[in-house]
C-alpha cells in the first residue's frame, strides 16, 4: 500500500507538470503523513543531511563554478582549435574535431549541458559555413556533449557515489576507457558518413606545418588542458579527495580565465607579453598584475555574474538532490528496495537478464526525469540486487551513467535537446530528428558497456593491482 501510494503520487505530480524536485519532496511528505509510521521531523533532518553530511556532494558546486569560468573564458575556443589541428584534415574532420573538443571540455567541466553549450555555440556555425548540413552539426554535438557526464570528472558520477557510497575516485577512473571508446565510435561514424555524403575537410598543409600547428594550438590550450592534469592527477595520486580537487579546479579556472587568457575581468583584452619584453619579464609582470588586480577581479561585474550563474545551477541541482534523497529515505524506511530485491531475485533472473531490466527501466526514466534524481531514486533499489547477483558496483555505476547520457538526448526532458534548440534557434522536434541517427551509436555502446564489463573495470582493477604490488 505504501509503495503504491508513493509512486502513484510521484508520477501523478510529474504528469500534472509539477517540477521533479517538488514532486519528489511532496510525494515523500504525503506518504510519511498518511501511509507511514515515520515521523514528519525526519523530513527536516533528511533535507539537512542531504546537503551537509555527504562530503562528496560538496564537489558539485565547485565543478559547476569551474565549468562556468571555462565557458565564459576562452578555453572552449582554444580546445576546438587544438582539436581541428589534430584531426581537421581527415574527411569530416571538423565534425570529428568537434567530438574531440567535447571530450576535452568534458574532462574539465563534468557537465553535459555545459559541454554542449560551450562547444556547440562555437562550432555549429563554423561547420555550417564549411558546408555541413546544420542537422548533422547539431546531431553530432548533442550526442558528443553527453560525454560530459561520462569522462571524469563527472557530476553524475559524484551523485552515484553519494547514493551508494562507492568510491568517487574509482568511478572517475572507470569512466576513462568508456569515454574514449564512445568518442572514437562517434568519430568513426562521422568518417563513414563524411565519405558517403562528401562532407568537407580542412586542406592538408604538410607534415611539418601540421605538426607545428598542433604544438602551437596545444600550447595555446595548455591552460585548459592543465586543469585535467591538476584535478585528475591530484585525485589518482592520492594528494586530494574529489571534493578538494573540485575546489582547486574552481580557483584554477578563475585564474586561467581572468589572469591567464584574460577573456574576462579587469585585464580583458590586454596582451600577456608586449613586443619589447622577454618571457621572464612578461611572467614577472603577469604575477604583479595578479597581485595588484586580484581584489578588483573578484568584484568585477563579469566575474560576479559568472559566480551568480554557477550558484543558480548549483542551487537548482542540490535542491533536486536533497528532495531525491528524501524520497530515497522513504524508500529505505519502508523497506521498498529490499522487497523489490527479494521479488526480482525470487524470479531467478540471471545477471544478464537483470541488466536488461535495468537498462529498460533507466531508459524509460531518462525520458521524464533529471539524471541526478533518477540515480538517487533507482540506485538504492538496484544496488543491493546487483550485489546479490555478483555484479560489480563500479560496472553498475558506469551502466547507469551511460543510460543517463542517453536520457540527456531523449524527449521530453532531454537537457541537451533544449540547449541545442536554443543554440540553433530550431524547434525541439527538429533537434530530436537531428540527434536520432547518432543516438543509435549510443545504444550500441550501451550494449557493449553492459555485457563487456572489462571496458569499465580494466583500469580500476589494474590500478588496484599496482597498489597491491607496491
């Protein structure tokens, strides 16, 4: 009775158009009031615990703020130029470079919509001018942008870690090979389509000029690329936790955007090096500028707006997470996950059959709900069943993240679709049609991730082996 009431109220509120976060909190409180023996005081306690007791979740606002600085600064543009220098001369190279740029930006942002917005805003117009159909350009970026939650650091992985108490660092490590594999699959598909449709490529300028261009654009993009090394290197090297690394990433992104690339803030437009200066003098002058201008930079209107935008996104996401954790609390208090787990195990489903069921449930949920809410609701239910069936929790986590990727580009609640509609100025239906052919690649990739667990587990197991060997 309690289970039925909880889910009927939840889905009833969603279909009436109530925001997901409010629907989760409202259904939980109504269930506690009328169908549960739990105290209503647990609502306030759980909401407080959701936003203060989960140390891993503190990383989310920092990664969001870091992403906002990188979007506003010139990091995305420089990453795109670097990607074009690497693969632009191949048939369909501009689209392939866009995928590569999405992979690189994903590794510094942790957000799928941010990746689509940062890369799509710049490359789609350029691809259309170069002779690409707008539908292909939009479809490629909408799908490649989903890498933002698969390639570490990933906000969605942090949510899964908070919901299941699985190591966030191990989840990040596990996302590397799947993220690269998916990116390569998209690039291979682009190459095939480019051959069939005769899509353009950048002219080949020769080996040495091309090599010089790769190094020069790579040097220009080094400020953004270093963030990958700083964040992931500190986590995997045992120097910092994911939350501490996220805080460092926010500060570093601010310094790069304001004092490094100078694309925002009081030094905007000023060159790093004057013609009369050597590199050492330029470096000293840059340090002096940082010390003198720092107080002005902190209160600069562009910086304040960027911090405010990051705060809005963080508050929205944390509000969803808090209500989803309240919902998960009701599930746990009423032993709903245990009952469902016993029922499914009682059916005698093998592990592969259970994973089919998991994918179907998550793909359906992805059409209607935000990824963080889905993970916080479904993970407490699916996690104990997976453990009983011998499924590795890291493997289950990557499967769930890939499902969330697909949910980002499936209507009616696919966030990437709305971002792409805003960038292109086209209707949501047009964006869905543009993204649909490339979505097939993600579905094939989901099957691979589900039934070839070593794609996800090889790197974490190898690193554990090295630690054990030492």
